[in-house]
């Protein structure tokens, strides 16, 4: 969801600064992903979205020129947005954690012990 759409075109007066190329992840579809056929999206223009908990986390280790290139080519997403309550929400881990760090991919302690035997 583009920031201007989420805020209905008004600038928040609580001191929050929204980048022009910042988008929110829809909270509802982050919890319950929707199935969209690839054919519906295939011919649309494509843009890159960088997900993370903060801008410094997303672009850690990149040079200024590399960061500028990322902003020219795509969007950043650091939070979710609940459309029903019209409120920001934390970004779901599934959108910014590597698959190797997600809980469901880690074997439980009992399973680790069984694998060692």
C-alpha cells in the first residue's frame, strides 16, 4: 500500500516522515496470504521492494551510490498497515527474515537430539 494511499493523502503531524518511495505491507494479507495467479501480474511493470525493520538494516554495508540506486529502482517497506483500523502494524517476520531464520524451518530441540543419534 503506498504511504499516500494509506494516509489518504494527508501528511501525519506526529513527526513521522514518510519517504515518497515507502510502501506499507497490507497486514491482513501478510497474516493470510492471497493466491494471485502469475498470469495476472506477468505483463505489469515490475519494481523491486526492499523489506526490513529499518532503512539502516536494509542497506547495511552498501555505499551511498548503491543505496541511491536502490531508491531509484524500487521501494522500501519497514512496516505493515491495518486497513480496517487505519493504523500501522509491525512488519511480519516472513517478509524480511531469511528462510533459514524463521521458526517453522528450525527443528525443535528434541528433533536436533534425534538427528545427532
